[in-house]
């Protein structure tokens, strides 16, 4: 007599998590963060509301994990390791234009735009969520810039007296300001201009 194989609880849980992530991201994109609810996410995902509350304390926490998962899947799709998120071809301007253009494309993509805005806004009123968003997503990305600038300093392409943290903010700060406040269109040309202007200020002093 053959034995009946027990259901794989971990696989079932993973399917539920994936459905919840997909539902949260879809609802935020379609209806906005304010109109997205735990009940709505549960209904869209085909799970019970208590399933979500068992794993997350709030819809913001669901969205954060869903967005981190989305970012991880996007990185896997590019086939890039963490060490080469910003290439080091020896041409600092070209490398920075490459990554800033990619950032522009991501921020203009509705798949990323809506959840990023929701998390940025929620992080202002929920310091704990904001700290986790910064620690899990923003800070690692900023470190890529810092390491690339430090490599450029070692190669003599950037003033050795420049603080890499301040240098990277000259690049990403204006980009995110324009995106967040929608002051003007976010374009590749704008990203290129940021790189050109920033590198003038970062160039070694003769």
C-alpha cells in the first residue's frame, strides 16, 4: 500500500507569500496606497486576512517586503551580482551615466514608481518602517556609489579630499528630488547633466 505524501507546508506558504506580494504591488499601482487595505490584499491574493496579519503587522510592512522582493527579482533578471551594480570600466563618467540612466528608467516604471512613493511617504510618519526601508534598500545602493567613488579616488580621477558620501549625494539627491516632487521630467539627458556637473566639482585639483 503506497503512503500518502503529506502536503508541503513550506511550498504552500511560499505560494501564499508570492500571491500576497503580487496583490499588494498590483493594488498600490492600481488604486494608490491610501485605498489599499489588508482586506483588499487578502481578497486579491486568495488568502485569509489572518494569514497576512500572522506574517506582517501592517499593510506598510507587507508592501515593504513585497517591494524588496520585487527589487531582488529584478536584479536576478539582469543577471548581475551585487559587486557590479555600478560597473568599473575605468571611465567614471560613463559608469555613472549608466547607473543613473537605469535609475531613471526604474523610477519612471509604474511597477516601481507607486510602491516607492508609498514607502517613502509612509516612512516619514512611521520612523521604524522608514529606518527599515533605508537599511534594507537605500543604504546598500548608496554604498555601491561610495565604493565606485573611492575607486575613482584611488585611480586619481576624483579629488582625494572629497567625502564619498557627499559626492554620491550630488548625484542621487537631485535625481530623487525631481522624481519625488515632479518638478520637471525625469530623463536620461537630466541624468547625464547631473554626472557632468558633479564630476566638475569632484575633479582633482591641479
